[in-house]
């Protein structure tokens, strides 16, 4: 029996929708805040709930930061969702005063607030994925059509300093931002919520379950 995909609980909300999504996609999931279980996991999901600074503070204080980096160092499949994508970055700016919070530093670049004089922020609802050439080759997006609609809910997004060579999709709201990344190995991140994105999201989760060694 395949070991469950570990869903990292950093005490910032209800993670049941991510767990249900992975199960519906044909995998099994274990929601845990135990650093030992995270460090030894065969696959990880870092979900998207809460604020960048609060989340990183908890990851550091709980020992989860070191556990995540240890697992990533072993090359295990990893999926960051929404804030979970942003936490992969070097830094995030939520205060508006120019100060930065340090992220996990797995992906270069920063997360900054969406600003628009005419569009509502937070960006909430369905929007399109503009797949890059890298995205069309990305196994996470196998079977996902160009222009597919997925569900977003966020006020911050990846900035232009994220290297274009890791960007697999872009979305256009307030500004053009990277809505998905892939390091070329086993680390994936998406700004949207696949667990709330109907058939397209289920396809993405099935792809991740397969990448994690499941049967989907």
C-alpha cells in the first residue's frame, strides 16, 4: 500500500478540502503538524491558508521549516497551494511599509500585493491559466487545456523577480503574475486552489497523486 501524501498542518485553517481532494483524486492523505512525519514523508502538500508572516513564524517555531527543507532535499514530490506556493519564495511583503518576511527560499523571488484602481482585491473567483512552454511540458498540467479556468482567492501574488524559467502558467488580474511554478524536478506550486477547481482541479490533483507514486 502506498504511503499517504502528507498535508502540512500549520494551524491556519481547515485543511479537509485538500485532504478530500487528494482522496477523490485516487490518493490517500495524512494531515499532520508533526515535523518528523513531514521530514520522512514520501510526498508533501503545503496548503494555502493565512498570512505569509504568521505562517513562516509557525513553520520556524514548530520545526516544520527544517522538516520541509529536509524532505525537499531528498527530492520528494511537493505541491504548494496558494500561500503554500508563496512560502516557497525567498521573501514576502504583507506590511506595505517596505519590510520583508523571509520565506523558505526554495524558489527565487518575492510575493507582493495585487494593486488595482479598478479591480477588486482580493482576487476571488474563476480565472484562466495561460500555460507557458514550460507549463505545456509540466507533468502537473498533463491533460489541462490552455486557458483552463481555475479558482483563486488571494491578495498577494508572485512578483516579476521570479525567474521565468520556473514559471509554468500566468494569470492576468490587476497585473500579469506567475500562477504556477515548477523547479524542473519534483517541486510544484500553484496560486489557485485545485481542490476547489472542479474537473480541472481534480485532473491536476490526479497528476500530483501519480507523481507521488499513487495509482491515479
